[in-house]
């Protein structure tokens, strides 16, 4: 009659989070979706929680972390110091990258655009799920984390409590006891 999703996640892949989010939105068209947050529901954990009809978090749940970062390893200086020479051959003029060569401005630009696209998508998903504007979400996002109490004050969480309170909420939304 309702879905209670227990989230206890620090996040992970943006693509995987978006796929889960998509499936939860589809399921939500059929039955109420209530999220119960455990110790943490951050980054991708919050991404999948955002569309819920009701989000219940514990007072100390670490939540939010609405942000994106990219890590690009580069050992070009080390390679130079130990005498490693790397060359690339490509079939196109795209933004190619090798961890053995300094990052080009072109690659940096393409990578930054990708990070910003994922962040914008994250903001959009949260804004839609929490009935907020993108500007309101961005104001409290930017990778920061909040306790459950703070997240409730900021509109990222609806109620404080645990799994029991989430189940009670689900029953109420489903019209059952």
C-alpha cells in the first residue's frame, strides 16, 4: 500500500543515484513513498530520498551533501621525474587525457562542465522533490552536510524520528492502520 525506503548511505555514483531516483518517482505514481533516514543519507543517499512524499530523519542523521566533485588523478610530474614518456594517438580532436601528461585547459573545461551539469541535475531533482526553487536548494546545498534537526529547519526533511515513525506515516498516507 506504501513504500518505506530506509536510506543509510553516504552516496556514490551520480548515474546510479539518478537511475534509482527515476524508479522511485515511477513507483510513487502508484503508492506513497516515505523515506526513513538512518545514520546518514548524504549525496547520492539524499538524491534518492528527495522525491519522497515524506522524509523522516533521526535528529543526528547526517544528511544533505548536495554537491558534486570530480577527482582526476595526475602523475605527470612523477612520470617526468622517473623518466616515463607517454604519448597519445587519437582519432579525434576531443578533450583527451592521460594521467602521465599535464591536464590541458580543454580537458579541464569539459570536465568542469560535466561536474556542473551533474550538480544542476541534483539541484533540479531536490527542488522538484522538496517543492523548493533551484535557488533555494542551491542556497543550502553546495556540498554542505546537516544534522537531521538542521535539515528539518532547512526543508530537506519533514519529520524527526526513526523507522517506526516512517512506518506510521506510511500507514496514514496509505489509509491503513
